[in-house]
C-alpha cells in the first residue's frame, strides 16, 4: 500500500493490497473519501479496520483504546481517534471499493493456485447472521428477529482447505435459490450444494450449458430409474443409477443418482451429471461440503462477526467484506511461504508476532 519504513509482520500482511491498482471508479471514491477527511484517510481507515478484525477487537471503543500502543500508532500513522469518528468512517466507505480490493486479492490467489476448470470444485451455501432487532430494525425478517444472510461460494482445494471465491449479502428472508445463478459462472467446473437449491430446470440448464453439479435430493423427489451401474458394496455405496427426476409435467434429462449408507442416519442420495468419476469420489465430493460450514464458523468466531462495529446497513456490509479481505490476506501469507499450517494457526501467529520482524514470523514455522 506504501513504502513501509519497517519490516513488521503486520506491514507485510497489509502489503498485498495495492490501492493504486484498483479500478478508476474505486480510486475516485477513495479520493472523495480523503477530500472530506484530513486526519483519517481511506488508507488509514482500511488498515485500522483490517487490524481490528484480525485482532478480534470487540468494539470501536476498544479499538480507540488500543491506539495507546506506540507500535499500532506507527503502523497506522495516527496518534488517536475517537470511536464516533471510526463509526462514521465505516459507514462512509463505499462497499464497492472494498469489493474491488477483495477481487484484487482473489486474482493473486488464483495466480498462486493455478487449476484447470475441470479440476475446480466450488461449494455453495449460505448462513444467517443474527442481529438485535431493536438496534438493526432494517434487518427484520421475523416478528422477533433481525439478520443478514451471507450467500457464499468457496473454492475447495485438493489440499483440503477452501478460500472465498464469490459472495453476496442479503436480508435473511431471501431464499438461497435466488442467488444460485450468480455463482454458476465457470464452465466445466463442479458446483456442490445442498437440497435447498433443488431445481429440476436449473439442473437441466447447467447440464446443457456445460456446468457440473453435485447435490442432494429431497426424500419426496420423484425418481425414475433408467439403468443400474455396478457398485462395490464394501465401500458403503448402496446403488449407482441413471435416473430422471420429476413428474409428467416436467421430466429432467438423464442424471446419475448415487445412494450412500450412513450409520444411524438416513441414506445419502446424491444427484450429479459427473459421469466420469467413481461413486466413491462423488460421495467424497459432496461430503466436502462440511468445509464451507467450517469457513462460516471461522468467519463468525475468529473474524469479529459476533459483534458489529456499526448499526447501519452499509456499516455491517462493510465489516463482512473486510472479514473476507482479512481471510485472503492471511491465505496469501500461507501461499507465499508454502505453509502447511491451518489458516487459524497462521492467524494466531500473525496476532502474536504482528509487530515483530517478518523474518521472525517465518522462523516461527520452521521445522523443529
């Protein structure tokens, strides 16, 4: 973001962001932000909130108090700031600028994790973030509740970890299915999602246009078996069939239905148009969905989404986008240093060594 005078770990972490390389529209928005704020520029605000989210700072008052730390003052290049100024700054940031930063970082992740489209597996799901109805009346979706919903697509890597690829925020009342089309945008990639997105016409459309899918079907789904494929029952596969779904009013094209036995639970019925993989591989691909659940848990528990810094809708949206940026910044350190540790472990080390030289951070992961 600028020429750092120190080699602190936190400065290295910030350095993946290049405001100068954002779109012209974003740079103009940043210029307008700075025009009305002599003391708290966009760059300083961005650093401060990324620090706060990474450090799990629980409120703006707490963040204000943390600025007594001379190291933090040096990194942010600010002496002090009131929590009211911080609150106003968070509300005034254009979400589109933060999304531009997220996209910039994501492009770097893509450069460091090159994969062919056929190898790419995307997990799609959503999670609701509850809000206090009195403080957040704009998010009301039930008589006694408010909330927002994060609709998310993550890329599932072969090594078992995921990274956010695309996301949208909506009021909690919006249906998941309404956001599915936005996420289906890379042909020959495979999209894994739960039965909440079940749509016969959508499956046919994806199949015709060259997108692969893996999804569960509901118990009452009408299934018409056209052929039985050979299976190895020792692997827990009950059946592997070619089927059509629906009733006389609409019958889908030919898909594959893999049924897997689960102990103490109902059988898992997985629908797909991937004809090239084994039934076992299809089952493992669907069961990788738990990784997106872990991602939601990580975002909520470790990136300060349990408490919100703003009561405004735009302020809450900005905080969620900032949390996604924090995740990518940490991931880029993992990729650059080729670390095998989990993102949470790396995040914890950043917090512990953020004011130490970056070499010290690297040495903390040295074997032995």
